[in-house]
């Protein structure tokens, strides 16, 4: 079906620790992936993206890893802060018949950061 | 601030009624996407417009319709509303057609409550 799954629905971490949020995708032809952060009462906010010809991409305190062999995507957040508390979504860019692309979103993982 | 503006932020109405949600994309973005987010369904793609034309459809009900105007703003029309239509409705935009290196940027949504 049209879905990108997540291994952990809720992740609790201590402030200052590193966080890893995982995502499994189903379509090996998907060529582009995005991580979004959604805070309460707000829309999904773009964090970082990665093309399928890359294995790793780093941003500010965040790193996305792509393992195409097992169709797995992860988001690593370094030195997690209370402001990182949110729901995180992965999304894959998938082509459909008719020649158009759609972003397929995972169900989301809630990250709770404790002091 | 993503640059995508949605109005209104909240809508409360009754079953059987009709509402219109409005979206202004980021400056320069030609594509507009509509999503529905409810607790049990996650982010569900409804429809995409590109430069005034419908480009892709998701699981959009026949009671729902959308359009994109020459100034690129978009409206989502929901009619014969049912209790199950209560949800958050998000608009997103991107510079071109959905594809590689085309992250969608989201507005903060319209919360629709059907009484």
C-alpha cells in the first residue's frame, strides 16, 4: 500500500543525548526522501532531505542516513534539546503511473525530550 | 515561517454545511498541495495543482474540490460536511512539480471541527 512505516511511535530521550528516529520505506524506486518536524499546533517543517544517490547528509545537529539495501532511513539529532520535542515524519518521493510524483508520508514518531 | 499562509486557522461548522479553505503559496512556488491530517490517518494527500492546473489526485472525496487561481493561491472546498471530515487541513507548496530536490513547505493548517 501507500505507506512509509516507522519502527518506533514514541521515543523518549534525555536532554543532551543523541536521538535516532528510524523509518522503513517500501518502494525501492523512490529517489528522494525528506524528514519533517511537526510541533503542536503547527504544520510540518522541513528539516533535511537526501537523494537516493547519497548515503548520508548532514545539517545543523541533524544527520540523515539512507540504506537502500534494506530500504531504511534514519534521522539522527545530536545533543537533543527540549525544543526538539515534536512529531517527526519521513516522506519518500514516489512516482506513480501517469508520470507524476507524490510524497508518501510515514505515520510519525513522537520525540519527547526530558530534562 | 515557511512562507505558506493558510486561512482561517480554525473553522467550526455543522454537518451538511460547505466551507472554503484558502492557501497562499510561498513566493515563486507554482505547485500547491492539499493534505488532510487526522489522528487515525496521518498525513493524507488530497490533490495537487501546478500553475493553475490539476496535476495529481490522492484519496480526495467527491464532496471535496479545489482550484488554483491565476495569482497561484488555492482554495479547497468541502461540501456536505460529515463528522468524519473533522481534521487538520494543510496546504504545502513547492517551486515546481513534485520530484527530486523539491521539498514541500507547509502552512500551519486549518483546523476544521464539525459539530
